[in-house]
């Protein structure tokens, strides 16, 4: 039996008042209810159901009232969101010493002591190295940044894009002073990722994004490109990066920061009038390399990849072997398309120093050097390329 009741033992049940109504008989007791207790029981037992009905009624009334004020509520939320963003940016600007940028219609960039807005906060105070940026002038339209891994090339180009974006939304920027030409779009091709669900490799994703930039950017855009061509072979990568830089310079003419490990591209500074070489400064001390994270004029002459591998914990024998091959390649530059040019290590010779051999150049190299590319039509270039390919195939099919 559930509910409320009054219980009297058998020794006292004869004392129960007349208005007690017997509800249940037990072995040693009797249970009673009264009209008032029964009424209270019904109220308590139905309270949950009545509460749910009342809650739903209140919800419906609130929903109807909100519906009539939806537009005002949405506008209020939007204004509060904007106020929250602006107040946060103002507070950050005061804390971190941001400057008020000067916005101009000309497509230029002049940033003094610019800093990455995220790393400036996450890195210990005073450790982030600020850098200047001048771009958009006749001789500094496309900035080609070379330098070793871990030196800060990617950080530099991203900080320029972020500073430009912050300036255009009305924020102060992390710099000592800044003059920002308004960009109609900011394009970024950075990082390396694939889209397996779409069947696209890392290189395909890279080319899709690059194609979108080349087909959409205008002379008022800002473009940052990080390691274009690294997802394919060296020669294909260099060729694509070279052609992309030429297209941006000759046909789009927008402010561009191009970070790369392809040192061959640095030759474009003397060929294209608006390309300027920059590099991330390093200092060599004994057998160590110190990354200064400072952007300076000129092209880098080394990548220091083996040094970075050592820092990452690559086994010493691998680094030593890589150093041997690097020294041989730098002393006797040649194509690596023929794997026989490098004597591979085996169990019998693993303790011997391995060397390059077969230094004879392919006869096609002289032909290629003497070819005037600018004087060829597209059809002639394709025909010439096909003839070179046929000659290479004929040579490779002959026995040694």
C-alpha cells in the first residue's frame, strides 16, 4: 500500500477516533487515513504531473513572447558580440603594446617590428623576435623568403597576413608602427594535409588551393604561399613554384610572400623586376647553428636540414651519412635521376665511405643550356621537350 497513513498497534487500535478510516490491516497493527490526509496524499502524488504541465505552459508562453521579440533579441546579441570582440581587442592592444595602423588605399605594406599575435602571447616575454615588412612597391612586390627549417619563414609570412587581417577589421596590430594597404582578399596556401575522404593527396590539395588563388587573386590581394611544390618531385616542384611566381609577378601583380626551400628560385630576383630575396638569418658557431629568427635581405645559401635532423634525434650514423652525401653533391653537382650515381650501403661495405661516381654529364645538358626559352613558341617548346624525352629513352635502353 502506498501513500500516507496513520498506524496504530493492536494494543491501541480501540482508541482510534471515529473519523479514522481503516486502510490496511497488518499482523500487529492497523493503518488508517483521514479525509484531510487523503486530500493531501492526492495533492502530493499528482504534484509532479501538475508541475510538468505548468512548466510546459510557461515554456509555451515564453516561446510565444520570444517569437514576437526575435528580431530585437538577435540584434541585441549581435551588438553584444561585436562589443565583446572590440573590448577584447582593445584590452589586448593595451596589454601587449599594439599600435594603431594607418590604412591607405594603395596596395602596400609597411610594418615595423611586426609580431605574430599568437606567438607574441604564448612565448615568454621578450623572446619573440619582431621583423619589418615592406611590400607593394615597384621593386618589392613579391618577397621570396628562403632559410633553414625551424628558422621562422612560415611564422613570418603568417604574421604579415594576420596583421593585415587585424588592421582591416578595425583592430590595433602587434607592431611598433604599420601602414596597411587595404586588400580585397587575403589568400593563404600553408600547411600540408590530405583529404582522404575525397581521394585527394596532399599535393592535390595543395594544387587545388593554388589554382584557386591564381584564378581569383587581383592586384589588390595579399597572397602568402608556403613551400609550394614540396608535395611532388624536386624538379616538378621547382618548375611549378617558378612558374607560379612568374604568373603572380607578370599577370596578377599583387603583394606576395613566398616561403620556399628551392634556392633555385632566388635567381628570379635578377630576372623579375619586382621580386626581392629575403632570408632568415642564422649564425654558425663551431659545429652548431643558432637561429636568429631575423628577416634580412638576400638569399639563403644553406638549409641546415641535417642540423635540424640532429636536433630532432635522428641517429648519428644517419646524420653522418647524410653529411657525406651532401658534401659529394655540393662538390660535384649532377642529376640524381640515375640511382646508380650513388653507391648504396650494404652489409659488406657499411663501414666504408660511400662515394659518387659516373661524373660524365649527359650530352643533352649542353643542348638545354644553349636553348633560348623566350624565343620558343608553346608548340615548339613541346616538340623540343618530346625530342629530349625520346633521346633520354634511347640512351637508357642501350646496355652499359
